[in-house]
C-alpha cells in the first residue's frame, strides 16, 4: 500500500496566513519534467481540479494531480523559514538525489 503525501501543520498555518482558502485556492504541488536533476516541483496557489487528491487541514487545502501523485508517495510537504528566505519544501523519500536549490530531483 502506498502512502499518500502528508502536509505539516506549519504548512497549513502558512496557507492560512496568506489567506489561500479565503481566495478559494489551494496549494498545488506538482511534479514536472525538467530542472537540473530530471524532475522539478511546481508549487503554486491554484484552483482544485476534480481529479486532484485533496489534503485538508486548518481550513486549508493542498492538492496533488493524479500524474504527480506516484512521484510524491510518502512525501511530506512543509513550510520552512530560513535566513535565505521562506518557502514550501518537500521531503520526498522517492528522490534519489536533489540539487542544491531543493526544487529539482531525480528518482
């Protein structure tokens, strides 16, 4: 059985801060071909689609499309604040390697 991705309370809290649900939007996490390691994450606010996996918490939603879902099995979607900035991050157990920027990975 494959575990769906999960979302931390910190990520849901950040979505609440920026008012995503108030705008009728969710955080979309998708995987696309490209980047320096073969695949890259596309993380943006978007409207949920009918066939999306919807992860809900704190009145907020994170959505993953059916094509990206196998690449995100067991992944943890989080929000990190660092000296260089704040961003949504993904801890993906399927990634064999990733680049320094954290948005590109290989399987």
